[in-house]
C-alpha cells in the first residue's frame, strides 16, 4: 500500500534536505559553502546582476552580498558595473571560480556516488533518474519565473 501523496511529499522534502546536508558537507573539501557553490553555479551560466542572483537563490540582496563578498575576496567572483545601468552591480565568475565550481561538482558527485553505492544497481539508477527529473522540473520553474537564461548548465 502506498502512502498518501502528502506524506510521500514530506518524506521526499526531508530526503532533499538531508541530501543538501550531504552536499554541504562534501563542499567543505572544496573549501566552499553550499550558498557559495549555488552562486558559482548560477554565474557559471553567464554574468548576472547581483539582484538577479539573489532572486534566483530566493534570498534578499543583502544576503547574497554577504556570500559574494567572500567569493570576491577569494578571487572566485568579480563585481563590475552593468553597461545598461551603472547603478546595478553585475557579477561574473572568474577562472578561479570556474575551477572552484568544478571542484565542487566533483566532491558533491563523489558524495552522491557514496550514497548510491549503498543501493543495488536498479535502485541507484532509479534515484539518479528521479534527481534528473526533479532537476528538469526546477529548471522549468526557473525559466517560467526568470526566462530562458536563468537555468543552470545541467541540460
């Protein structure tokens, strides 16, 4: 007998929260926090106004400024003026930032692989397919809210 959708959804959300914790712990190996990694992922697609990054992350502009300050200090992100509106701050990933996000991808992927190794091959494949489908749904939601250029590079 299957659980009602609401209970299954709660279980799934809790699993996602636990997976975020696994990702955050793995990112320590790459000397990144989860919020820093998320900023770098969005900037790896293209340069963006700081306010746009805040909206994509679902945080306030002061919150994203705090995260970006650390990334700028480490040379992973550069701030610049927007050619269309000098009042707007535009963020871009640097070469070192691209290296850092790649390292983040590797350690998070390795952490996921360690979890999947606890499952049999069919369960592991089902889990990966489920994550891919959820990623697609999240990209569609971002496109709907922010336009085609909002999605990450995971197409």
